[in-house]
């Protein structure tokens, strides 16, 4: 027992080197785990930020769709047969200078501004942006699909209810997407599923939405029933 107590030789050089190597391997492994956790947390944080931005955009658009008589005041009444009706919506997307409206086939922007069709000076516009400047925000809108169908009498079925429905999607994406490949200018309809599938690698987040506005004047018979919206 006394010999064991007096044995104060400590670790040999080889033992010390071995301990250092083991400690280094453990640190490397632990560091890798911490990096993976931090990366996952960063990605999750980015997704939450994108979701919050999309939620804010949808909330504003829903608020705009509830403005009393906004469609009538914008000129959408009765026999509205303008050739560009498919591209005209109550929701306007504006470039950063807030002076020009972003066209349907143009690339998205970051920041992106949203206002309503009655805001001619764009003073009511709100901005939406994400920290990653490589990410663009694109808002796609389209009118009811039944606008492109015909009735049993081979006449245009402009709509089968007294409601105007606009559906669309908010895209957060990188690089560039050729939007013209997914848009039919004659009907004003988008091939959304094909767009999402073929550009999956560039799209970092997407959010669908539907806006509905009831046409009380047409429902009460005050406006001719074959109008286009």
C-alpha cells in the first residue's frame, strides 16, 4: 500500500498523447453535433420568418378583399369585357420605389410592396421583405377557373355563383424562374403545380391563399347576370 502511495510517476508521454487525441476526437464529434443543431435551428428560424411574412401578406390581402364595394369602385360592374380583365386584380404588387406595378410575368422582388387597386398614389402600401437578399418574393393571382369554361348552351360561363374568387400563391425563391412557361395569357390561368414541381430546388417556401368577395348587386338582380369578373 505504501508503494502505491509513493508511485508519483504520472502519465507517460504516450499516454498523454493518447489522451489528447481522444479529447480531440471527442471535441470534433461534439462540435459537429453542435454545428448540426445550430444549422437546423437557423433553417427553422428562416422558415418561421418566411411563414410570418406570408401570413402578414395574406392578412393584408384579406383586409383589402373586405373593403366595401371595392370591385364596383374599381370598375368591375355588369358587362365588364375588357381584354385585360384576367391581369387586373384588387391586389397590386409594387416595386421598391412604389411607383410601378410589378407585371404578372416579372421576377419577384425583396422587399415587395402590396396595396389595393383603389390606392392610386400607393400611400397605403405595405412592405414585405426577408433578410436573405438572394430570396425574391413573388405574388401570383388568378381569377376563378370557371371563367374559362362554357355552359351547356356553349356560352361563356363567367361564374356560377354570386362570388368573385381569386386564388393564388406566394413564392419565396432564389435565382430566376421563367414564369411565362406556366401562364396562359388567353385564359389568365397559371399551371401552379407544374411551376412548383419544376422549380422545387429554387423555391424555399410557398403559401397558397384564396380571396372571396360577394357581389351583392348581382345577387339582388341590380346588375345584368352575364357580366365578366
